[in-house]
């Protein structure tokens, strides 16, 4: 325990001293957008943030006085430069004032933009009641909003998710000490992983939002692993085992399942390296680190803490829970007169029948009519997944990330409505041997003429900046449309497919003329993601199949693992599409549809759900296989395995749903989408999939569940129960003891093993 605390403190301290190294703009982008950004970075050109202020009036020209005041006010702050004359709209009822902030675009100092916003607000107040509207939007004002929201949201996630998980664990275990253990492990695993991640970021640059993902995954797997381990230890104590025997059985069963599950999650996460996107590579490193540390802690520090605590793990029981439900209390209640160590109805295996009355009641009809329930559950999952067939993905702009009534979003939409492309123009970057040469100047003039000839495809206010010393020219081109619709996409295609190649590339050095900007970056990101998701998907499904095949030595179970996981992922996609793209029931989730899913969300949800659902799958099927290896019939093994794991799976699922629901309440649209998608998927996976589909499918397969082709018999055998000792197993009871002799093992042709226990 001292070694674990030393490890956490050391890694967290070293990581804090090193700090997180974030990626550059070029590293965050892909394809042409990355090439354009790289030219600017290599030339040392730091484009100052652009801001736009629109002054609108009810009458033509009624904006002039207010627009002049805006120009004067922002110039007086001394924080801006390159202030342009007001650009009138087509109907003459509005004008756009453009300017740039002084200083670098990545500056974290919010004082300059705050002073400019205050100056514009004073002008707005001065013209209130004159029928004039003033709206401001730009890179600096949006960045200020984003920094404030990210800070508030991350703090909210931390301070809400952890107490929520602790409260649910307190209800599940009925003791404060037992509830604190999983939360303590999850938090220390996150702190250690966060420190190591900072050290790793010096070689592989990590995006700041990776911390939120790592916190989420750390809580998920840390709590899951501890919960399953603690449940098994308490179940064995309740069955009459002494403390050391209960720990040994928990290590041999749940501990082994933790290792299998953790390995599966880490390998699945490694699939994100195949995406070709730095964002996902960062996600992969972060999640692999936190899962590995949580897994390591679950099989080392957790049993060490339980061994040290002993029965003190039941301390801190609130009066609400009384004195019932504790491990020692259940242990004493377990032994009946003359039958110590046997609770309730004993099975032929010499073990007590598992609890879980609710799960038993649900299982009874499922096992009685497995075909009917398998069809109904599968149809329900497919129906939920159906909307995903029309899923549209894009990199959501900052205004899309905001709520509909956010002042900044309202301003951005009104400016885009009157001056298409004004707030977020396409940016053309040209690298030339001599940007001042006649050839280059002619090309730039021809390009501006070509834009005018295109008419409605491009908006007003094309701006050209020439950096002679660097040989670089930058042209901001407003796109028609709202910045993300088909009109804007058509304008972008015109730029990339015709105007830039035909007019600018001949004058560029080695054809270095590229288009970037919000829409261009989103399009490039989507295209890369579309190409990368196929190898990631193939890798994850193949690895999951192989790991399940090795773990359970069963071809049907390995196939079922992949299919059931895909159903959960499909249902999550369908719900996200229905809520956030089509707006079906969005009010239930306190959000608004934005017409698209964040471009990185489908791949992220796929990987995370494959990882998390394997936790439940491995623990449930391991318990079923354990019962089968003890000699139980398939029906009885399914019943015992599902009922025995139902409380732990339900508790883990409730915690995960609660944690993900916290993310669904955050301000950013992508966090909402992630929270709703993952919460719904975990809910379905822990109920409809694990309680209905899995037992129904296994019941239909019968003994074929354990089929392994003869040419695969060389696969290593993974034990799913405690190896029997030569001296027998001592079961502690209230009035005596029972000695269970070693099992007599018999290999069956189906690959399973029948054991006969002789008392």
C-alpha cells in the first residue's frame, strides 16, 4: 500500500513538473488543412485572431453612426489593428466592421478581448432604443468563451461524477469503507496516469481534452474492476469462507477476469493508433495508461487493502442501512443448523445457489422461451440502431457547440445570415519563391477576379495579406451558405478543385497552395476518419474475437461477443443520431439538435463501448464457464452465472450511466453527445444484452456453447474458477465445517469439463 501511494505521488509530481505538451495546429489537422497550417508555422507567421462586429438597422444606412462609434471604440482600446471600413450588406441595412487583435492567436491572455468586448458593449448601450442591433463574433471572443466553458465543465465533471459514484457504491455495499475503495483506486489510477501522460506528451503531443476522456475511463474501469473483485470476496465471505480463503477465491476468479478484461480493453484502445489522427492516438495512450494502472491496482493494492482491513471493510455503515447486509452478518446467516457454509439451497456442486431474486425472476421466462426473447431483444436493438443509417458527421463549429440561446451563437448566426462566410472564411495559403514577383502578383489578382466571376458562391470582404519575407500569401475567402451546408461545401469544392489549382498553383513553389479554415478542416478530418475507421473497426473486432476465443476456448462465444458488442454500438449510434441530428426527444436530454454528430464521436464511442462492454461480458461468461467447469448443466450454469453477477453488473452499470449522464449535462455539444451515447449504450448492454440476449443465445446453443474445433485444441486453457487443492477446501460456518474433496475432472468432447465433487 505504501508502494502504491509512493508510485502515485511520484508520477503525479513528475507529470506536474513536466506539464502537458499540446499539439501544434498542423499536428491537429490533416491533409491539405495540415499542409496549409504547416506553411504558416514554418514561416513563423502567427495570424492574429480576426473579429467581426455587425451593426444592423431597420432602415437603409441607419447603421452609420453606430458603426463609426464601434470603429472608434475598438481603436481606442489599443488592442486591435487593421480595422477595416464598414462593409455594407446587399440591402444596405447592415454593415460589417472587421479587425484583428494584437498579439499571437494562441495567447491565453483574455484581457485584450475582454476590453474590446466591453468597448463594443458600451456602444451597444449608447445606441439602445435607436433600432440598432450590434453583434460581435470572432476567433478571440469564441476562444474566451471556450476556455471558460472547458474550465467550468471539467470542474463540474470532477466534482459531480466522483461523489455520485461514491454515493451509488455506498448504497451498493452499505458501508463507507467498502464504497471508498473503488473510488480511491479510480482516482489514484487517474492521477498516476495523468502524470505519466504529461511525460509521454513530450514525444507524442496530447490534446487538453484528453484529460476529460481519461477521467471518464479511469472512473469506469477502476470502479468496475474493484466492484467485481469486492463483490466476489463478499459473496465468498457470506458463503462462510474465512477471510484469506475468500480473498484467494476472489483473486483466482474475479482477479483473473480483471486481467482478461483489462487486456481486452487495452488492445481495443490500441486500435485507435490506426486512425491516422493525432487526437485518437492521444486518446489511445491515455486510456491504455489509465486502464493498465487501474487493472494493476485491482489485483495488487485492492487485495492488499482488503487483507489489511479485514472485517473493518464493513465500517461506516449509515443507520439507513441498519446492521443487515454486511459480509460477516451474511456469513453467520449463511450456515444453517447442521449445514454450515451453505446458504439457501445448495446445488450439486457443493456451493450455495446465488442470490439475485429480481434477475432470477427476469431469467425464468428468458430461459423458458429463449428463441422468442432472442428475437424480441434483437429486433429492439436493431430498431434503436436504425436511425444510424442516416448519420451525418462533421467537426462542429464553436457556435454549434453552444446552446441555441447563447449570446455568442446568436451573434454568429446573425452575422452569417447577413454576410455569408464572414465569421469563418476559407483560408487559402500560397507559398511562392518570391511572393513579390510579377508572376505571383498577377496570380493573386487573377484569383480575386475569378472569385468575383463566381458571383453568389463567395461572399464579400475577400482579404489578402502578403508576407514578403516569408514568401507567403494568405487570402481569406468568405463562403456562401451558413458555413456547413451544401452551399458552403460547393463553394469549398470550387476553391479546391478548380480555382486554386488553375490560378494559384502555377505561381506557387512546388504547387504549394492549399485551402484551410473551419469547413476545410472539418472536411479533411471527416475524410481521414472515414478512411481510418475501417482498419480500426477490423482490428478491434478481430482482436476481441481472438481474445474471447483464447479466454473461453469456444468459437460460438467468441462470435457472440463480437455480435452483441456491435448491437450495443449500433444502438448508441442510433440514439445519438435520433437525438442530436434529427432532434427526436432532444428536450428530454436538455439539448438541441445541431443536424450532425461530432466527427470523432462514432470512432470514439465504438472503441470505448467495445472496451467497457467487455468488462460485463467477461465477468458474466466467466461465471457461467466456472459453473460449467464444476459440472453444472448448461441451463443451470447460465442461471447461476447471470444471477451471481447481476448485482455487480447492475451496480457497475448504474455508476457508469450516472458518470456518463454528468457529461451529458455539460455545455459543449460534443460532451453531451458522448454522455448520452455512452449512457444509453451501457444501459442497454447491462440490461437487454446481458440479461436477455446473452442468456437466450447461450440457451439456444446449449452444449454447442463450448464447441472448439479440433484444430484449435492447442489453445492455452484459461481457468475460470479456483484450482482445487489437494487438501480440499475449508468452508467456515457458524456451527462447524465442511470439507470438499478435490474435483475429479473429465474432459468432454465439446471442450468443456465435467467435475464430480465427493464430500
